C-alpha cells in the first residue's frame, strides 16, 4: 500500500522548503488469515510516521 502523504501536507503549506521530508509512505504487510479482519492504525507527522497492525 502506498500513501501519498505529500499530497496531504502540501495544501497546508508544509513542503520540502518548510522542512517536510516525506512524500509517500510504502507499507508492505502479510495477512495470515485472508478471511480475518485487520486494523492498521497510522499516525503521521511532517517528518515521521508510525503504523502497527492489530487483529
């Protein structure tokens, strides 16, 4: 999954000139149970992110 985080921050005036470094976040993950339900919380800041997976 690729999240275009630059497109989120640019309208807010946060771009590479103002110190934002992220343009996209790529997440690769496995879903061991294809019939299961998964939750992937994603927290984003201009220069970092955190993601984890819960079932």
